[in-house]
């Protein structure tokens, strides 16, 4: 019994030793004579191909080093609703197969051959963030070099999960992670390495990404933390890919038309308040803005509330405010010219204060600058030709000081003057709101 055990044990040891010795002396060298004349002899690769179901190492306690490189060729879609990034990449996997090697000197300097991947062991490298199964086409080949390097390149469409933030659309940047890891093999079996430096990956990818689609590659950062799940530790390499949206298209299609409409809206305050066309003009602008928003809706991200939507909403509200202002002023003027109500004393003092020549009242200054535009020429319901405001002021002041009531014309004049003052004041308020909106949005965008 004892002897039998020791006998079989010795046999096993002998076998192992001979196998290992074989490995050392590299009996796995392929006889490649005739490759350059009769083509590749499939029989020569028989041993290597038979091994394809197992990880190709001679000593199983040595992990296989799989080196990774990729070229990002396109950013196809950024879906902020599902938080998915769809990209296309060419993945390169490089590892060693010690069972394949030959001496190129003996076979007409053939240094590398292609071998279909069905005949080879393939590392199961996958992207952890990927939310789709790998649709790699079948029947791909890999390069095999004479010293056993296997270079396997495959195209991959990757739909990966990524935290996307479209608040800064269309000036947004995204930072998405691609974590390459082996699905099955722990660190004892497969180690990951880099085939190229990260900057080389960035360099080759940048041109492809910017020519395909509406994103540009900013940079890639790398980290390789180990992932431990239970008692297993997996090797992984993380790439943080930073991309930026090309915003020119959106600036031309979204921001410029909107700004033009806002500028026209601001300038429409220079239309005389008495003119009948001011309110219809503003309504037309408002309609135009709505049509613009409807048409440009498909350019905006379908979900979420980016800053630009808030900006558009603010612009729309400013236009509505400007229309309301026009309605208010038109009402005031109408009231003034048909049946002017008595003017409260404080209002009159304010009016005097603001139209006084020495006092620096912003509305008055403004009035001086654009006097001719705002001075009414034809007032409906006003038959008497009006003199200059300054001339009319003196007697009215006396009237008021005397405590007696004013004539209807004087009252009308005062109210008209007040309307213009209100118009100017509200216009400045509007400009202030517009400016603060624009400045806030620009500051937020540039941060
Ligand atoms: C390689 O194979 C050829 C025949 O295909 C044979 O003549 C040659 O001896 C072999 N060389 C070795 C080293 O086995
Ligand atoms: C196999 O590799 C392990 C780890 O490197 C080493 O300890 C062991 O001695 C190797 N076995 C042989 C037979 O060389
Ligand atoms: C992988 O890369 C490392 C260096 O990064 C290198 O030492 C090793 O030989 C490479 N392995 C293969 C199989 O190319
Ligand atoms: C992307 O995010 C990771 C952490 O999540 C960070 O380490 C990396 O620096 C970021 N990259 C860029 C370009 O912001």
C-alpha cells in the first residue's frame, strides 16, 4: 500500500518535472519551415490551438499580464435622461501565449501571422459601466508574433452609465468613467497593464472624436484601484474621460436669435409711447419669440432643466413685462388725454423735483438725452398745441402754489409728463433686469 502510493507519487513528480523542463527548454517552438513556401501548416499550431480552453501559461501560479489600450473613435450619444453615454472605441488587448513561438530566421522572416480568435484563449475584459452586452462581431482575427505576443483588436460600441449633468448646456463638460476589468479572473490569474501611455491614447483619440459628432475630447485620467468582492480581488484600470460639447452650433442657433429678439425688444422702448404701433410691435416680437422657442425646442436636451431654458424663460418674462409696461403707459396717456384725474400733491412735487434743471434725477437726465423721441407730436384728444415742458411749468407751479385748481390742459400736460417719466423709469428698470439676467447667466456659464 505504502509502496504503491510512493510509486505513483514519484511517477507524478517525474511527469510534472519533465513537463516543466519541456517548458523551460521551450519545446513549444513551432516548426515553421515551409510557411513561406506552402503557407501555414495547421498541424504546426495543433498544440497551441488545443490549449485554447485554458489560460495559456506554463506555470499556473503565474498570472497572465493583459495589456490594454483603446482608441475612442466617436461619442455617439449622450442621453441625460437615462444617464447613458454611447461611444465607439477600438480596444486593443495584448498578452503572451508561451505555447506559440517560432524562429523567424528559419521561415523567411515571417514575424507575425493572423489567427482567428476561435482558436485562441481570449481574456474576458469588459467595461464595468457598460449597460449593454458586448456585440462584438464574430470571426475576428488576432495577430500572433513570433515571440508569442497576441494582439487582439476589436471594435466596440459601448453604452455606459455615466453621471451626466446638463445644467450648463450647451457649454457643458462631462466626466465619464470606463473601468476595464476581467469578469472572472482574479489578481492571481490576470493582471492588467497599460500598453500605451495615457497621453498617446488621448492624442490618437482626440482627432477621431472631434471629427465624429458634436463632442471634443478634453483629456483622460487613469487610476488603477483593485476591486475586492468578498475574498476575491480583481485588477482593474479606470479611465476618466472628460469631454466637452461643441457649442458653436447652439450659440448660432439658440443664443444669437434670442439675443437679437431681446435687443429689438429693448429698442422698441424708443418708439414713441403715444404711437399706436408700440404695443402691436411688442406683441409681434413676443409671438416671434414663441415661434423661435417652439422651433428650437428639439435642439434642447429632452430632459432636465438646463440654465439656457431658465434664460429663455426669463427673456420671455421680460418681453411680457415690457408689453405690460406699454399697456400701462398707453393707459396712463389715454387717461391723461381724456379725463385727467386730479394729481396728488406728492406726485406733483416729485414731478417738479425730477424735472428741475439742477437736480440730478436719472429719469430727467435720460429725458434730456432722448427728449425729441419721447416728446409727443400728435396726441389723440389733445387739440391745443403743447409748448415745451419747461415753459409750461412756471405758471402751473404758481397755480398750485396759489392753491387754485389747474386747467384741464395743464393737468393733461402734467399727466403726460408723468407718463413719460414712468416710461423712462420703467425702461431703465427693464434694462437693469435684462443686464442682471445676462450677467448672472454668463457668470454661471463661465464658472
Ligand atoms: C520541420 O518540419 C519539416 C517538414 O515539414 C521537417 O523536415 C523538419 O525536420 C522539421 N524541423 C524540426 C526542427 O522538427
Ligand atoms: C510557479 O510559480 C510560482 C510563483 O512564481 C513559484 O513559486 C513556483 O516555484 C513555480 N513553479 C515552478 C515549478 O517553477
Ligand atoms: C505589458 O506592459 C508592461 C509594461 O507596462 C510590460 O512590461 C509587459 O511586457 C507588457 N506585456 C505584454 C504582454 O505586452
Ligand atoms: C473626473 O472625475 C474623477 C473622479 O470622479 C477625477 O479624478 C478626475 O480628475 C475628473 N477628470 C476631469 C478631467 O475632471
